C-alpha cells in the first residue's frame, strides 16, 4: 500500500486524471485536479508521479561556473601540405580597391584600370616566382572576368581556373604560374 503525503503529485491508474494530494483520511485520498476539482480516490487507485525537480548543490554550481570561466582552446586550422608549399597572393580588382573615387570614370576607364592592375600584379608574381595568384573580380556582368581570361591566354606559362568556391564564391579566378627552372 502506497503512502502519500499532502502535496504529492499523483495520477489515477484507470483514468487520465492528475493533481495534488490535499487531504488524507484512512484509505481515502482527496486530490485537487489540475482543473481545480476536488475528487476522492482509494489509495490503491493512485500512483505518485515524480515532479521532475532537479536538485543541484552549490558545490556543483560552483564547479560549472569555474569550468565556464576557463579560456577556450582555440583551434588552429592545419594547412594541407599542398597549401603550405604554394604561397598564394590575392589581388582584389574591385574598383574601390584600386582608386579613391571612381566618380567621373566611364566603364571603359574602370575596366582598363582593373586590367592594368591585373597585368602588373601577374608580371610581379612571375618575377617573384609566386606560383598561385587569386584575382578577385566579383560576379557582375562577367565582362572583367572574360577580359582577364583573354589576358591570361596571352601567357604560355599560365593556367587559370575558378578559385575556391567556399572561400571566394563565383567572383574569383585562380592563376597557376608554371616556373621555368
């Protein structure tokens, strides 16, 4: 026979009724349902329900706080051997990176400025024996991209392809420069 105390949370065995014990008299238990009704049940018709309260000591709380205050270890992203050996140079060809103001410049002027910068940087990379150069040109209408491809095709020791999509999206081209030893 289950022993109940006033305040215990209980449910009936046969019905879907739950509530708290409000009164005990012999084998009869009075409960107040979740809807506010007082009902009498026999002791063998009820079962005590765990309230689900979680009890935590002050010691456990202080341990968790101390753990949270520890500085987190920073993960350094390991470079793949291929990436480690090939220094990469990035050239941003967006017009606002090349000039203070493009005000008053025609599209033709801006395109020529961008292509001159690309040619200058490509030849610099060749002189300094840099194998990989990423030209960031943006998406736009694709005019600059096509003009860059035309420029790259004029060099025999250059191979070009879309740059890493995860890093640059669709707006960049990577150039690989074959070194003449």
